[in-house]
C-alpha cells in the first residue's frame, strides 16, 4: 500500500515521496511517471531525505542504493 505522498516542487525529476514506517519503504514517484518502492530503508534515511537540500540528489546518492520494486 502506498503511503501518503509529499509533493517535491523543488525537484526537476521527482514529483512526490512517501514513507511507510512499518514496512520501512520509501516511495518515490518520478515526474516521468514511474513509482518505485525502496525496501528496508530505516526512518533516519527518510528524515534525512526530508531535510536534504536536493531531493533528487539525495535519492540518487543514498536511496537508490537500496533494493527496490516498481509499483
């Protein structure tokens, strides 16, 4: 189940992000239309993502290192 998503208007490539704390999954909806769930991501990474100066850079450098599935 996709969690509540938060818009990322400052990002040129990411439309919105969300986090399922119970499943430890970060969801990223790209402006290109794809929705991906990154698996086994601890809450501290979600907190860092929310505070990152660039959502896209953080996703590319940190979040994409986790296994994922396309929704």
